[in-house]
C-alpha cells in the first residue's frame, strides 16, 4: 500500500498494524480499556516499541483482565518490574492497577467512550501528517473526565492517539486507502 499514512514506515509489524487495526472502530469496552492502557505505557516512547511488546504485555497482565488486575498489590508490581518483556515503569504499572479499579466502576465503558463522538466515528479529511493535531479540545475534555474518574496516564495527547487508534476518529490521511475503509466501518454493530 504505497499511499498509506507516512507514520507507518516500512517495518511489517507497523504496516500491518496500520493496515488492519489502526483507525478501525473498536466497540468492545474491555478492548478499548486495554488499548488505553497500552497508550499510557507508550508515553515517552515510540508506538512500535509497544507493538513489539504487546504480546508480552498481554501475558504479564493476564489478558488485560481488569477484574484480576484491580486486586493487585505491591507483590505484583515487584513481579512486573522484573519482567523484561514489558515496559518496567513503576508509575505506569501502578496506574494500570488504578485504571482497572476505575474501569470497574463504569457500567458501560464503550458507551462512555463513544459518547464523546455521538456514537459514531468522526471523519476527518486531513491531507498531510502536519494537518493532524497532537490533541484537541475533545481529547482534553475526555482526558479531564477520565482523570476525575480515577484514571492516570491519560493526558490529552495520549487520549487523542488512543481515539485515533480505536477508530473514534478517522485520521487516516485522505490519500491513504484505509481512510475509505475506515469510513465504511463507521456504523456501530447491531
């Protein structure tokens, strides 16, 4: 795909992510939560680093089961800090535990997330990477709301990147074939 978004580069794991996952609307609340956690771990790093470690993260965090993670304590944090297959950052690990607890207090995480875009992906028509913002008023408000609910590592830039990745916003560039593919997926499942 010669016209794919320029950020995808040429490394197969990255181009596959771009072509099959990034920007595809995610409606499952638990999957949305997992992706938010991974975006939090990405803070200060490149996304490809997270992609290469994603399977390790899934194993270390028991498939991102929030019910189990919410019960974890210092022993689990210590165990994870010794796991070379993930990003070993105490604050991000602690935030994941707290985010699991916050997630469990929300009846419908998917509904909450999609409410920020009125239940359907926002369709942008950005032509160049320089047209894509790092954050928006919407991601800033969403970030503030998540923090009020107890979430951490969810600043406006992380939230915007997560909204793009989860298809809440179709930010594939207009010349990218995935722009039209994701536009066609804009209706929620019935």
